[in-house]
């Protein structure tokens, strides 16, 4: 029995999302249909691809071996579809640019870059998806997005990470926090505080999740407790509730700072920032709109995102 595109698509969706239910939602297929595709794929390959524990699944050794090839195959098919569509288009015809972006980066710089791009290429339409940095890379790796904007370069050799600049990090505290200064020389005022941070990304030695692990000990807070929360929105809500303090990019808390539900403290010795990069597949289809948007991004995000 031949392996089908639908089977590979189901396999990669489950591997990405960690379950059959979420994969069925993403692919707009019933869960029995997704299960059938995986069963037929496993029969074709003669190996189990997932270990099932209740509702959660994990890749087997065979599944981990298959995943990079499955992602590459889907990406190549999607690239081929785009290339054919572009070749068949009339001059001046409509073109689509598919972007994946970390939600907090959708600030004034990126919005202005999109406006500039659309004014230069009125025939182009933009498909925009927001995701975490890890998800942005997955969307680009699988060919679902041509370009991705994320924090920190991705270590995956299949992806190219193009630096745009850095986004400054501030210590964010609840409105009623006893530290009232807007600026401090160091972090000593936060000794004994619980910090909220992201889980470190596996296989990514430089990630947002590693930042607190490195910066707090370097500033004399080696024993500071850290609670891992994988949602920036949840982190903000926990800080607002007085359940910890956090390091956050300026763009992610602008509205909360404006209405006064959170306060930000600059720390002179902290020197913490998030590198912002564009990721693309090294051998992916490179369309004219994608090249043009990258040029605009470089113009509109010169060095530092404030």
C-alpha cells in the first residue's frame, strides 16, 4: 500500500499538536478519519509511530525517525503548489504572502511594515497567523508559512534565522507591588520574589525559557523560585493577581501599562533583551512577495524594537 499525502499530513499534525483531537480540528477532519489514516500509515510502514497513553500521544523511535522526512515532504508539496500558481498567474495578478508571527511582535513596527508592503504591492494579499516561537518555526518548517517572525534564532539547520534586532525586556510587577521605583540599579529589591517564566525549548539552547535561568543567578538571585507558564497572557494575569513578577518584552504589556493594571521597572544591570529574527526554510520556494516583505522588514525594524 502506498503512503498518501493525507496520511503524512495527519501524522505531522498529531506530532505537532500532541493529540488526535487537536489534529482533527486543525485538518477539519473527524477523529475516526485521522485515526484511520495513522493506522493505514503504520501498516504501510510496518511500525508503530505513536505511543498512546489515554488521550495523549508521544512519538515512538520510528515516529521520530519519520518526522523530519514527513515535514520535508509536505513542505515540498506546498512549495510546488505555490510555484505552479505563481507561474500560472498573469503579470500583476494576485499573489499571497503567508506569514507566521509571535503575537507580541504584532506591534507598530510590524504593522507599519505590513502597510508599506501592501502599498508597494497592492496586488498581494497577506495570510497572517499568530503562534509561539516554537509554533512559528513549525509552520515555516512544514511549508504552511513562507516566513516567520519569532524570538531567538532557531537551531534547526533546515531553517535560516535572519536577525532583525532586539526587543528590550522589563521587570513587570502588579500595580500594588511594594517596589514603586520606575528604575533600579539591580535586582536586589526583588530578592525572595517568585518569578514567572516560559519552559525552556527542547533543542534550542537559546530560548526565552532559558533567559531567567541565566540572568537571575548572574544578578545574585541564584535561589529565586521560577514557575513555568507557557502562555504570555497567563503570565500577565498571574502577575496582575500578585502571584509573581516576570521579565516581559515591552510590546507585550503596552496596554496593561497604559491602563495601570501592571507596572514596569527598568533595571540598569539587567541588560536583557530578546533577539527578533525572521525564519525561512533554507531550500524553500522563495517568492517575489516574500523577498519584498523581508526587504521592508529590514527597513522598518532597524536594530532595536522599542
